[in-house]
């Protein structure tokens, strides 16, 4: 209603505005009172909260992320005990995770192939299926707060792109420049690294001149071509490697290339050869790798690669779900998308029913993983529907979707969920998922892998 008042201010007098507000807001105020929305929650003792910091591939430690999640769970638990509403707790926790820079959301969002930040987020209130979402926004500090504005202050559910940035700032979103984000314009933005990369420690028996190749190496060949080499496994004959090249039309590379291959040692060189290019690596006295690239039917380039293990320490999508002491559910999700995505690509995080869903009649769900699969399977809504219409428990519904439907079609990722009775599920079919939970009966619990 307020948005409509803004749209035609010249046609409204002070008297007419007062009358319209009285007519339109009075029923809403009565509804708030009837639903108990204007007061703190004290209907029940029971509450629950779960948070995730993204699906994980590989075996890297995520100590800082776990510590941050534990802190947010502790803060959220105090808020829920005091009667704060689920929707507010979810929004506040996700905003704090966006601000931390530890995750692929908000300040820590990863850059797309042209080095720009594009962010997605959504939030949903299970009381009456109200929802808000933003996609491909670039200049708002907290995408989850922007999604909340869409839900609370507009008649819409989703807003996207530059027009959304502009309008959301007008109605209260905090603006920031691209220099606020940690990875805006980051080097190697157009290099596409695989989701699953596992480094094996070199055998101590292997000579240092060979074992030194193991790890992650990156550089710009001839000052014009981004290149990352990941040596996953090394032995005296060669090794299993990932070779990722950026795009450079002058060299004959019109789009990024990423391949997995078995490299061979020849003299002092580790050599990778495909039908598109041949590249040879040699260790230097300064502890770097020299790379010599020859593109078939193209150009040549060479340069030095430095050890860059941090390139594999991927940040993750964030999400939170909560059940408050009023018995209301809420869910939210925020992300910068996957690394080296095409500008304009949107995954499941802002899609209501795919990456986020909350319904007091069933459950609240936030997901993380390969977004395209989560969209196709409408994962968050599918779980709620199985509970509400199929009579399944939250555990049954989540297991069937994550391990049967998604896994069958090649979809990888995970989710956190809470049902209307306070049951908590944290499930994933990847190597791990940074996650944590707490309830009225249990203090915050945090982990990443199944053995934690």
C-alpha cells in the first residue's frame, strides 16, 4: 500500500492519505494482533535453529567458518529464548554471515568471469507464505536484507539486476561499491576450477625435485593468459592434474578450458598434451614453476606459476532455518553463485521452492550445492510437499530427495531443515557441509564432515 502511495503522489492530498492509511492499515493491525505478530513469542518452550555455510568438496579445514557459525548459533539461541521471531533471527544471522567475508555471500561473494560480483538471496516466512528474493544484484551490502525489503515493502516476490539495485536502495537497502567486496575483479576470475578436487600428499620417498610439483599453482602466462595448474597426485612417472586456462582470442582460446589429465615426466618437465594444446612445466630454483604453452592452430605463451593453495579454499553459500516459540517457521539463503560463472547466471538460492521454502504446515528448508539440479527438482518445496501431502517425516523426505532424486541425476549438495514439530535435519551428498544447529534442549553443535 505504501508503494502505491509513492507511485502517484501528485494525486493525493494530506487528507486523502490519512484516510487511505486508516482504511488500509487498520485491518493489517488487527490481523497482526490476532496472529500475535506484534508481540514476542512465548506460546511454547520449544524452538530450533540450523545454519549452513555451504556444501564442501575435498577435505580442507573450515575452522574459521565453523567458529563463526557457532557464534551465530549462540546469538540466535539467546534471541529465540527471549521470544524473537524466526523470520528476524534468520535475517540477522544471514546478514552477519554476509558481513563476515568468510562465505560466498555478501562481502565474500566470488567474482564471475568478468571479475564482477553478482549476488542472489531469498527469505520466506512460514506464517502465511510471504517471501522475498533478489537475483544478480551488485551494489547492495546485504542481499538478504534486500530480499526482506522485497517481502515487507513491495507487492513483489522477486526483483533482479541493476533496476532492482536502484529501487532497493531507494526504499532502504544499504548501497556499497564493488570495491567493498573482497573478490571483486579478482585475478583468475575466468578460470573455471572443478568443484571436486582432492590433493594427495606426495610420497616421502619421491625426490623433492618431483614432489615439489604437488599442489596448486597459478600465474598469468605472457602477461595475458590466466592459468591454474592443480597437481592432485604425483609419482615418479607423472601425476593426475587439472589444467585450467582462461580465454584469450589472440592465442586462439575463445573461451576458458578446463581439463583433467594424466601428465608424464620427460627429462625435467611435467608435460600435459591434448588435441588442443601442449604445456610443459619445470621447477625453478626460486620454488616456482615455469610453464610453456603451445596451442595447436594458435599461439604460444610462457610464464611463471606460484604456489596458490588458497584458490581451492572455496567459500560457500549460506542459509538459516528457524522455528520460534510462536511455532512459526522461517528460512533464508544467500550466495554469490559459483566461481567463474557467466554474468547473469542465477542458481537456486533466490528461487522460492528450490533454494528456500518455509510453511508452518510442514517445514523450513535452505539448500546449497549445484543450483541447476535443485531448481529442476524444486528441492525445498518437494520436501515440504512430501511431508504435507505424502505423510513422510522430515528425515524421510530429505533423504529421498538428496540421496535418491538428486544423486540419481548427478546433483550434488545438501540442505538444512526444521519441521513444524522442531525436528532438525542437516543432510548432504558431498564430502561435507559446513553446518550447525541448536534447540531449546541442546546447545550449539557445529561440524563440516561426518566424522567431526
